[in-house]
C-alpha cells in the first residue's frame, strides 16, 4: 500500500530523472500542457491516462490510447492497481511510484469507464419511493452488477482494443442489459429492469443518477450532499429526491469525469474545485476532509437555449421598458455592473446584456469557468487556469484582464469580479475600453460601491479611499441589481445610475425600482418594477448618437 503522500520519479528521454511528492488526488497524464503530469512527446496522446492516488492505493487507467500504458512491461487493460516500486511506461517515459519500495504483484481491476461523457438515449422513469430496506437491497444489487460488468468488459476491451468510442459505449450498454436480463427474475418488487440498467450505465459511463435531473428543463439546481442525499431546485423550491449513489467512490468518480477533461484537480491538498459541464452549467465540488458528509456536488444548470430579453420579460424579471433602456445603454457603450446575491441570476442577465452588443464589435470574455454563451460572430473566450501539481502554471482572472487589453478588444466582458482584477477592470473602463460588462456579488446598489472598494484594496495597491472612489465614479455608469425573491423568482430590483462624486461620497440615483406590495397565493411575491421619476443624465447623449427613447418610461404614473 502507498502512504498518504506518494513519491513520483519520472525518467524522461535524454534528460535526468525528476522526482517530486504528490498528494492524494486524480491526475491527468498526457502530452497536453494542461495535464497535471505533462509528458510532451509524439508517442504520448493529449489525454493518455489517469493516475489516481486515493485511500492508500494507486491506480492507473489507460484512456484507450494507441500506444497503450504498461506496468512492468505488461499492458494495462482498463484500470489497474500500481504497487510501490513498479514501473509505469507511457510512450518513452517511465514513471515510478515510491521507488524505494520493492515492487509487488499487480492487481488488475479493469473498469469500463471511457473519459468522454456519452449522450444518453433515455433516462429512467420516475419510480415509486422505495422503503429503506428496499433501497439498501437495490444498492447491493447495483454493486454486484457493477462488479460483473467490470469482469465482462475486461474481456471485451482486451479483444476490442482500438475500437471507436461509440462502439465501446454500445458494448457497455449491451453488456449491462445482458447482466440485468440474467437477474431480472430475482429483482425485488418495485425495481424496473430497464431503469436499473440505465442507472448502472449512467454510473459507469456518465453522471449517474444526475442524468435524469440534467434532462429535466424545469430543474435549475442539483445538490448532492454525500452519496445518500440529492436535492434539486424546481420552480424555485427545494425538493428531496429518491435518487442516491452507491457510495462515496461513485460520487468521486462523477466528480473526476467532470473536472479531469478541464485540467482541474480535486484531492486532499485541494479539496474543492469549480468547474463546468459541456453546456456551461456551473459545477462546484467539495470532498473530505472539508465535507463531513462525504463528497458534495452542486450543479447550477443553464438553459439549453440561452435566455433572451423576451424570456426575462415573460418571467417577470424585468419589463419591456427596462429592456429597451438597458439595450440603449449597452449600445451607448456605458460601463455596466450586474449585481446581486448568490443564485440571483446574474450570469443569465449578463448574457442578455451581452446580446445587445453590436455584431460588428470584437468581444473578449474572461471567466473562471466558461459559462457565458454569446451569439455574436467575433468573440474571444478566455478561461482562467488553476496551478498544476507542482503549484505552478496558474493563470488568474487578473492576468487575463491585463492580457485582454493587448488584444484590441471593443468590449471586455468579465464573468465576475471578486478580487484584485477589479482595479484592472476599472482602469480599463477609464482608459478607452468603454462598454465593458461584469458582475459583482452585492446585496444592494450602494453595497456594490463598498464591494468594489474592498476588492481594489485586494490588489495590493495601497490607494486612498478617495482615489478609489474617484476611479469608480469615473468608470462605472450603471448598476443593474437583481434579487432572488422569497418565492424563488428572480427580479431586477434596481436600475441605478452613478451620477458622480460629491466630496468623498459617490452620488447615485435609482431610475427603476421594484416595489413589493405583498404576498399572494402559494407565497407568490406581488409587486412591480416602476420608474422612480429620476431621469438619466445622458438623455442628450442618446439623442446625439441618433437613438430615440420614449421619455414617458421615466414617468412614475406610467408604471405597470
């Protein structure tokens, strides 16, 4: 068995061996520069293998590479355990774990788990809720079928090496169907053979019980609290589901499938990670020792088709007048901050605002995890990168903002300002990069100013508060604040213009404001977005740019 920290020695062609310690975790091995263990060579594929150090064990999985992965000269089929001192061959490279230990016999345990996430042809139908003993029995059955699947797929993968991904998925599905068919006469009452087969397929090759929730357009959030508890948010309400995972290892396998293709890592030294699904849905995972209930996974789903301003009007998030006003502000190249609390819909609103940018402009988007989905033709998408296993190679949002200034952008869109990059963003807004957009966490428009001041100080620059406020007053033109209401709905609560600065204070005026009038049936929030009577200071600028706006939208008695 390996110790909690593994010593790794890499023998490279025509170079001296290098050695370092690695913490428990999941490590991509390949020639791509963003692999945690990068082995650049023509004989090594971009994503060649996955090395797992977990629970005092070390495993290597070959990702169906052409040249294969060897342990002490023997080909790895699927997933195999690596003993201390054994040699792992990847192309011309040799990796040795804990080289001071004596090699021991390899215990190969193949697993049918290709790297890409397959698209499902069907999802399980809802079942009647099973009793606790029945759920335990079902979990035991699934574990046995998983074991049988591993054994059968080992034979198939050895005889069908090099087959296409789709063929491998079809073989896995047919194998699972065959195993379930053999035992279906002995299944407890209430367990559907078809649904059981699909669940096992999902856990072996996809995202397990989460697939049924990802396919449901009414579900906006998925929350996994350890293997035995999955909540979803549906129509703004939290619901405890009947779905569970087999064990902690099953949840960790799902997390691995999500973060590994992105070059991210999660282990005891870095026990939480932000990532995304292929459709841009936001993912956060946190594991032991920080999570005491087991691996936790939170997925904030994005609509398969991005929301438009018409959708937000239909949802009651904003009015047609606000949509028209904000559209004009974007085309006028006003610098706009979308603010709100967690889960208030800031990213969706930022997408809608970004859609107003003319198609003739060059847009550079900067995000921690790429979530924005703009439809214009000329878009450059930049994504931050975490450090590798040696603690090097990190590229921060701040680095990307600075680099974006050299890319001749017409617009800079930052997914979220949360640190020192705020100073660079404000400077960009003040030095010719008008029309920039970003989001900030804040509870009210006035709180946005305090948040910006705090984040500027996080840059390490010891600036006086007055100088910071001068930067903010000069850079930011409009704050659009959105809130998640008590009934789960999202609404724009303030459209606020930053007018200027008087002494040490930044002056602001609300142009539109949401007024709640009460609570209706089933807890529905009652109220309306209405103008305050304040008129934007840039009305003449709108006219001079050849645009027109209905001035009556700012008159309080015309509010809907």
